[in-house]
């Protein structure tokens, strides 16, 4: 059984839950209460020195970085539909996984962490920076979804689970996609059982 260090308001942790539900993998969630600062406790730092969730424990193997965890689970369980082996499709999956980590995710954190979770202590300049970057990111995402049901073709992959977790995070700041392809895609991913079950209970 996998152990996942998790916090329900973490988009990075939720994307791992989405895949584990979709793939029927057995897991136990270890709640790291970030609101109480548990991610910076000595105990948790010995699990993940980056003071971040998620962390996956698989016996003697310990992995942090959410997208690396997604790849690990797919390779270990032969989840080829979620992480296709065909090179052109695999390349698309990798591109969007990395785009999320390098471009969308930092922007989402700028906005949501600072305008929602940190309350009055939030960095207003970071919120402004994030908001100013979103139009370009929305248009890149929407163009990538033109003429395709999911990011890498007609079936959902871990790229969709990863990206959609970031898009959902924006809803905490009352930001939702408006461009047609992205709206339709987000609705499709939101219909996946794994995605729905990963969401925090409101
Ligand atoms: N690149 C990491 C990012 C993980 C991350 O930023 N997690 C956030 C919650 S969404 C966190 O734990 N932040 C606390 C901190 O950075 O101190 C991943 O993909 O797993």
C-alpha cells in the first residue's frame, strides 16, 4: 500500500490522488496540516526536506515532486493509457507536465497562495504579477487544446490530471477558464472520477 503525504488544498498532492483513484491503486493519505505549519516540522522535513507536499512512500522508496510521482506510478503499474509510450504522444505529455511546473504552477501559486491562503499577509505584488501572466498562459493552453479532446489526444493522460489540478486551484481565487477549448476540456477532466474524488470537501 502506498503512503501519500497530502494536504487537500494542494494541487500538487491532489493530482497524485486523481491518478491513484483512476488506476485503482491502494493508498493511505497522511494529512500534513499546512495551515498549522506541519510541513515545516522536524518530523516532516525528514520526509521531504523541501517542506512540500506531496511525498509518496513505496516501501523503501520515497519520492517527492508530484509529476515525478505520476510518472513513477505509471511506469511501475504499466499505466500506458495514462502515460503513453508512443513517442509523439509521450513528448506532448512531457511538454505539458513541464509547462505546468515551469509556467502555470508558479503563476497559480503567486495568485492563490497570496490572495487566498495567506490572507492579509499575502504578497500583493506577487498576486499582480500572477494576474498579469495569466492571459498569455490561458491562450497557450487554449491553443494547445484546439481540435483535441485532451492535451495529448483523445484520451486523458497524466498531463491532463496535472494541469487540471492547477486550473482547479485558481477557482479558490474565483478564476475560471473562459476560452472555449479550455472550458470544454476542464469540464471533461472534471468528469473523471479520480479528479472529482481528489477535490477537497468544501
Ligand atoms: N514541485 C513540487 C511543488 C510542491 C508544492 O509546491 N507544494 C506546496 C503545496 S501545493 C507546498 O507544500 N508548499 C509549502 C512550501 O513550499 O513551503 C511538486 O510538484 O510536488
